[in-house]
C-alpha cells in the first residue's frame, strides 16, 4: 500500500484524473471507430477508396485544428478547450449511431477529427504543465499505457455490442464520453486548474506561434517524418480490418483479436521497452520503432493465417510503443517554454498522413491487393527514418552543436 500511495503522490491529481479518464474514453472509442471501415462497407454503397477518403477526412480536419487548439489553449487555458471538445465529441458519436447518409457521416468524421485534435494535444500539454521535466517521460508513458488498457477491452466489447445492433457501439461510446466530460469538469475545478492557467507569463498570439513553428527547420523535418509514419500506422484503424476479412476465415473476429493483442502487448511490454528507451535518445527509439513497424507491415503483406497476422501485430506494436512516447518527449524538449500547447498542437500537421493513409490504402487494397498495400507502407516507415535523421541534424545546427556530437545530444 505504501508503494501505491507513493506512486499516487508522484504526479499531480490532474495527471491521474486524465490517465484514468483516458482508459474509459479509449475503451469507448475503440468499441466503435476501428470498425468504421467495415461499418461503412457493409451498410452503405460507398466503394473502398471513398470509404478510405471518408475515414481520412477526420484526421485531415484535425491537421489545422490541433495547431489552433494548442495555441488557443496557451491563450485562454487548457480547461476550456478540452471540455468544449469533449462535449461536441459526444454529439458526434450520437450522430454516427443514428445516420447512414454518406455525406453526414463524412461531416461527422471531420467533426470527430477536430474534437480529437482539440482534446489530445491540449491534455498532453496540461500533463506537462503540472509535471516536473525529469518526470515527463514517465507521465507520457503512463498515458500511453492507459490508452492501451482501454483499447485492450474496447474492440471485443464493440464486436459483442455490434451483434445486437451496428449502431449500439457508437451510442455506448457517446454515453461514456458524456460521463467522462462531466467528471473531468468537476475535477479540473476542484484541483484549481484555473489558478494554474492564470500563472502564464506571456501572451501567445496565433501569428507568433505560427511564425515560431514554421521557422523551426528541425520541427518541419520531424513533421514530414511523422506524416510518412502516420500513412502506415493509419492502416491499423482502416484497411487492416477489411484485409483480414478478405484474407482469412472469420476475419472480422480476427481483427477484434488483433486490436486487443495490440493493447495487451503494450501493457506487458511498455515498462521494459520504456526502460530501454529512457537510456537512449528519443530519436534512437523512434528509429528502432520505425523498423519494427516495417517488419510488422511486411508480415501483414504475406499473412495467410491467424498466426502470421498475430505475429505481425506483435512486431507492429513494438514499433508503436517505441515511437509514441518518444515522439511526445521529443516535442516537449523542442518546445519553447510558454508555447508547449502550440507545439503539441502543430504536431497534428502530421495528421495529413492519417488522411492520405486510409484513402491511399483503400485504393491500393482495391486495385492491387493487401500485399502491395502493406509493402508500400513498410517502405514509408523506413523513409520516415531519413527525415528523422535530417531533423536531428537541423536541431543540432540550430543549437550550435557539432553534428559529430549527435549521440550525446538529448534529442
């Protein structure tokens, strides 16, 4: 009990409220959103490319939304931006449950992308705001673990609920989001986030934030790298479900199992891989993670049984563990003090890859098959490493370091 008490005291109560809330929110959203590709293909007349375009519209809408939200949170406070996004997000899931009109679904997915881009970077910035710099890697790791605890439960629950009604997972998701946002609003007020937000020392304008981000050459390289990586990663929440259905018996059930395996592997391997990554630079962890992504995608490309799909997902998940937390730490170390929200928000520019990915994936899957699709996205993961390396060089030059000292640099 003493160890648990010590752990609870290590981080601000708001960190824990966001972590616990993340478990429930991600469990809820993973009941519904990973199955959206199948939902649209089986319940509308849309072709695969159009379905991919519809799903990709959400991240595309969030591309600019994340920067606006991050900068807005630096100006008016994290609390207002997060709560507003969550209330609207609740209505979006209600819309998914009651509508089958393709244009309405497109608009809803774009609204959902905007809500995600408003909520997630701002919640990350708030976690960093109330946490000492030396503890932020652990906080981001904790948040990522919470995400995957939720995702371990959600897909299977969604598959069970969908047997009753295809709309039921979306309605249950909306109810859970509503409960969460009401609870979070009370906790944010209780723990004095208004007071913390009132301690900002300088006003951040959209023009200044945009100028700083655009002029940051290293950041631009990292965003291109993130975009390429997102093209591959987005297949897991779009075309992978359809490819599994097309390739093996009971493919829909396999996809639910794969999503849960993804989350379970994260929960089991997060600590050992994080311990390894903490001894390396974030960039090294991202490099190795992209290689793991590529191995997983190659496995999908040639999968013809449940076993091969599962093995490929394990490697893919190793890549996810290494890149997600390290990417958050990388942004935290690059961001000037007072502009953390702007930088986390600008990170959403890489969501262009989340738009291109489902659309391109739908085209490749329909025209050339899954083998070509997953070999192409494996190549994108490796090309991403070249841009990560270029970003490292640019960062070292901007800080006045010799390129030869890259191994000792904190990034």
